[in-house]
């Protein structure tokens, strides 16, 4: 048998492949030199045919070389790598995966090339739909390669193995809960989809909370808020608070909602909030025109009237509420002042909470946090939201307000 010698008897070739969104890889072939014509001729021919995209003819030339007896390990490796390059270039991912697996299993590959070959193998397996094999390859060779972590989860996802996705992501989710970076957005999307399919709504809500926390956009906010509002555990008293959160998160709303919550804010004694809601509807092109313009105009006139009356009589109304120990009314007066740009209303809100007379203290603390935020006191707002308790939805809303950018 010929001895192993490395040289330039045949030019070296590099082929770059792409797969599954991963950054792949360059396979470099080391060639034995001198190489007998019985090997060199068909392999050089295979290279030329590969360059000309004549893949079937190239594979036939490789098969001719492979039939030569008494090949050295280097020569066998050269043949295997060239075959893998042809299968990959032709788009035959299943065949390419088998090629790469055989190369790795042969033990002939230099240690420095093992990582690169494993990347080719995992990517080819994924593109061939061999998801279980992809998982095994990544776990064996690429467990610490962040580029392939998403492909690992995508493989679980393609197999419907949501349990493995959850288990894999658990440490990252735990770290996020303790102030770490959130898991990758695509990974959270997969987890949310899995939990939806499994009808695991608490899990879905937790997934969406992470998405709005680390990757906020109106679509995620809309999905999360919509799911929370459909939960019967949340009190109808929080409807206006839900809508405030929607507006703050940039979630689109229909014309009917802007009208409804403008009226609800007026009924709660919050004309400044009503004005803000109506103005947002106008800004979004849903109020101020169209077939319902007359009703919208009448509502806007009522908003302006209530706003002006509240501003003119705020001091007297606060005195009356205090005298009658109507601390909910006092709280709302203070909130309305803050919403109108007068930070002195904070003191009325704080006084109402300290009274201990509010029926729904959790909701009041939620809205106290909003008051601090409107007044520009972000640290107080976050501290207040962290303190909100209860089980009627106020605590969850308070947590979400902390994610508003």
C-alpha cells in the first residue's frame, strides 16, 4: 500500500454551503501526492464537472475513483469529501448528510476539521428533514455552539417535541427572571406556539410576557393583552386600565373602543384621560371623520365641557371629597389632575391610599404607579407596581407596566 504523503498532485477545492440559517462552512480537501492516474484522472474530472454543475457526471467520476483498490486513508478522505461537496451542491441534502456522517465516523478527519464537518452534517440533516439526527449531531459535536442552538430548538419544534424545547429553555428563562438577558426571540416564539397548541394558556402568557419584556412590539402586546382580557379571573373593573396599557404599548384599537373608553373615563370622573383617549383615536384616523362623525362630535364637546369644569372646580371638589371621606373620589380627582399635567394631584392620590379606606387597594396602587409615571417619577412608579398584590389582574397589569418603554 502506498504511504501517506500530502502535496499538490491535485488542486485543493473549497465549497461553501448554507443551511438552516446557520453560517456554514468550508470543507478543505487535503490530497495525497503523488496520486496514481487511476485516482487523479477521475477526481480531477469530477472537480471540473462539479464546477460545471454537472452533478450526476461528477458523482459517476467519483464512483470510478472509489472503485480503485488499495486506497490510502487520505485518498479515501479526499473521495468522501468530494462526494459530499457534489451532493451538497446538487441540493441532495440527505445524501450529503450521509456523506458527512461517514466522514466523521471514519476517524480519518483531522481533529481541527471535526467542528466544521459537524456543522455541515447538522445543517444537511436539518435541511433533509432528519430532525432527530440533527439533534443528536448538535448534542454530540456542537452543544456549545450558540449558532446551532436555534437549529436544535427548531428540530425539536419540527418533531413536535415541545417538552424538550421547554426543558432546554428553562435555564435561560430563569436567568431572565433574575435580571439576565432574555432568550432569543425566535426561541420564545417557538415556545409560545408550543404552549398555544398544548392549550397551556398560563405558559403562553408567561412566554408572551418575556417577549414584550425583551422584544416589545404591538403584535406581542396585542396577543398578551387579548389573552389576559379573556381570562374570567380578571375583574371588569380593570377594563379601562387594560385599555390604558394598550395605548401605552402602541396596540391598535377599533373606533368603537376609543368611543367606549372615552365615555368610561368620563363616568369615572377622569375627563383628562377621556381627552387623551379621544385624541389618540383622532391621531390614528379613527375619530373625527366618517359616518359616525355627529356622535363623535357630541362626545368631544362633552369631554371638553367636563374637562373645563373639573379644572375650574378641582379644589372645591377635593375639599368636598375629603370632608365626606370619599377617598375614591379624592383619588380620582388627583389622578385626573396628574393626567392633565398637574403633578400636585399626586399628593391627593397618596393621601387616599394612606387612608386605608379604598375598597380596591390593588387597583389603586396600580393606578398610583401610572400617576407617578405620568409625573415623571419612574423609580416611584416601578416601586409601586412591584408592591401591587391581589388576584384580580391588577398585579399582572402592574408587572406589564414595568415593561413599557
